[in-house]
């Protein structure tokens, strides 16, 4: 956000960030070169370019939590009027797997199970399932792409092992969630 101001202008610039995920509001104003924060943060500050008389709002660093509505307002104290510009601040972020995903599980041979992997990020991540040892999944594929859930029907002892869920989006590879599937089966004799 930038606005051209000269030292003789009787104007002030203010910014408001309304974060949508936690409904917090941050306010930053220039008034006689004093910055006032409604909720102070060290990551958000204004910078004045003396050559161009522009003001910049700086996020250092920009965080995925900053997603929200950003308003820049120019108030003219000499004429009691103001103009403003509102934009949606979209923050692209690496995906991460949330803790509500399936954890280690123990089942009996012949059971039906559903492994789940939930991830967040922007753009929304795609999920990939695979076994850690690169053996085929129960459906015969080495990898399943795009499914949040991995159903395994009539699970067999050879289906036991470490399963991996990988969350990927355009920003990059995110978390890898691993879980152990243990399959109980009756003893047998192999001759």
C-alpha cells in the first residue's frame, strides 16, 4: 500500500488489517510521524520513502494468519474528508497436516479401516498416500493422489506397515504425516 504525501500536507495515512481466521484487527496510523497500534505487533510497520513521499505498509515476515481485509485510508485533516481503498490480503502458504488426522492404529485381519489425512494451506493442498517402504497400497497402486481418505477393506497381514500422507500445493511440499497400521492375525504354519 502506498500514498504520495509531502511534508506540507495535512494528511494522515492509516491502515487496518482485519484478519479473517481469528477476527483480530490491527491498526497503524501516521500522525505527526507517530505510529499508533491498537494491538502492537513488531511484524507490521510503516515505512516512508522521502524521495517519492510514499508510505509503505511492511509485513516482516508475512504470516499465513495475516489473511484478511486490508484497508488503507488517507485522511485530509485540512478539509475533513478522506478516501480509502480496501483489498483482500491473500497469503499463500505451504501446506501442513492437522493433528486430527488418523494416528497409529491396530486392527484385526479382515477389518475395514479408513485412514484420514487433513491438511490446510493456500492454495488448498492435494493429498498423496503411500507406504513408507514403497510397497503397493492395498488397492495395488504405489501411490494414491488426491484422496483425503484411504479406505482399506478386508485388511490383510501384508497391508500392515507405515503409511505416509503427503500434503502438496503450488507453494511446495508440506508436512508428511506417518502412521503405523498393525494387523493382528491368527497364527499359521507355512510348510
